[in-house]
């Protein structure tokens, strides 16, 4: 009898298939000036940015305006503001999507996934972004509990160098918010895998940069940042990234495919197994560990994780995202 009841209970639990849109957040359901307290709901499981830590400011809020900007947002009328003033310590302000501590979230972000965010770097209306030359973690995925040292990739923003393959330093003295994208070499942390690429950049052996410098993150515009990760073949990991203005053309700025040469140099990237991730920070710490000096005003909208590029929002000139894409997310807990 007990066995029959158990079977009936098990049969009554629906199997939740992975949705095409795994996560979407447009911040429209939040009120103006909501903080971390209100943002931690559903699949946003943690938030760092509750105010003052020592002399530092780490603050996450929901806003209905960006100082100095009077046009449309990527979608609706709300955005998330991340403000860091790292006076005496590394700054940290961001939201955690998913749950790195829960085995129930294993491969929630699948081995092949598309990620897209809209990001504004502000330098107007009394908000002056003066990013340091050291990196900021922009997309920081986790396969286990923080500090996530078995993640297969990590997207950072940098300006000291574009890193390999071009090692461009033309933004190194820029403090207005222009930034390149970079990925952290997975050999930096135990268990991530192995990347091999000859780098001529002094002191940056643990980073790989944009494979095209045709575009990068720029202040005073909505930067649409699109990333595809592919860990479906453990012998050939892949990462691609695109950047462009809202309503404009996205330019591919990264193509790192294990087994495919980059700028005439052999490149290999292996990971321990075919796997995805449990969670992702957007954004995370800035600048680098034990480094101070960054004062940043970033705004985010339309954070998406999907299994298909077709399920990411697109933008016409001056238009908001297609509303048909909103409200879809995987309710897996």
C-alpha cells in the first residue's frame, strides 16, 4: 500500500522541461527605488549592494531614469542601477541569478547557452564613471558554491589591455567608461579545464581578449552584449560574443573555439566534462581583488539566458524590445 502511494506521488510530480528562455528580467515588476531587499525574488536568489561598507559605496537599485538620458530604455520604464565607489576596498554590487548552492540547479544554464544583457555606462547628470584599468566581472557563472572556482568561463570588462590576440592598450589611459570584453583563462582556477594560446601580452597570460576590436563597450549608449557558450564537446569548448548599440548592428568581437586557430596561432580549450552552470552573477566585483579606485555608474536592462539566439530580444531603431519575449522563464526550483 505504501509503495502504491509512493508511486502515485512520484507520478503526480510534473517533469519540467527546460524552456527556450531560461531566465528573463526587465525590472518592470519592481517599484522605483527598490533595493536588494525587493530584488531577491524568484530566480534572483541573492543581491550584493546594500549601501556603505567602510568608505565604499556598493549600491543596487531599480530606477525609472538615467541622469542625462532622455530617450527610451531597451524595454519598459525600469532599469537596474549598479553603483560602486571603491575607496578603500574592492567594490561589489550585483544580482545572483540561479542558485550555486543547490544541486537542483545543476546545468540550469545548459552546456550550450545564449546570454544577453543591455548595459549603459553613465557619464552625465552628475554621474561620472572612472573605471580603473583593472577588470570587472560582468558575467560570473557558478557551477558550485561561491567563489565559483569550477566555472567554465568568466566574462570581464577591461581597459588596460585588450589582451590576446591583439594586446591593444589604446584604452589604458581612458577613464570615461570605454571597455573591452575579456574572458578569464580557465586554467586560472582548479577544475575548469585547460586553455592554450601563445600570448605576447606582458602579465596577462590568464586572460583572452576580443578577437575583433571593431566595437566594444562605450559610455552614453545602450550596449547590447550577446554571448554564446558551447561546452557540448569537452575537447573543444567555444565562446562567441557580440557588441553593438541598441537598434544597431551587433558586431562579433569574440570567437574562441577550441581547435580553431586565432590570428594564425593554434588555440585549444578543453573542459573536464560536458556540463553547464547553476547560476550567474550580473555584474560582480570591481575592480580586481585588493585593488581600489573605481567609481562606476552602470545601468542594466533585459537580462536574458536562453537556449536559442532566436529567443533573445531584438531592437529596432529607437524601439523597445519585442514584448512577445517577456515573462517567459523556467520555473524550476
